[in-house]
C-alpha cells in the first residue's frame, strides 16, 4: 500500500543543517516526487516542503531521520487515499 504525503520542514540554522538534510532526502529519492525550498534569511531559517509517494513506513523513516538533525523541525501529512 502506498500513500501520498507531504513533509514540511523548518531548518532553524540552514547553514549547519542543509548538508545533512539534503543527503537524507537524496537517500530516499525513489519516493520523492517534488521539493520546494523557501529561504528566509531575514529570519535565519529555511522552509522546505517535500512531496512523496511511497509506503508509509518508508515515509515515516525519512521523517524520523530528518527530525533527528539538530535545528530541524518536521511534520508529515498523509493522504487517506491509497495508491
């Protein structure tokens, strides 16, 4: 069973978190369908959204790993529809 999901992330210190963040997302490139990043240098943060299509366990695995990065806050929303 696969689902569509969106990960929303706030990088509170983009200069420190971006390398690890990008590396983890690249590890899950098979389920990543799109990504949008919005730098907000006036606030010292970056906001990133990632659209995914995959197994919920795999999506949750990515979310958990991203959430362990220092200065990164993440939330995931899943569609109810199975694909």
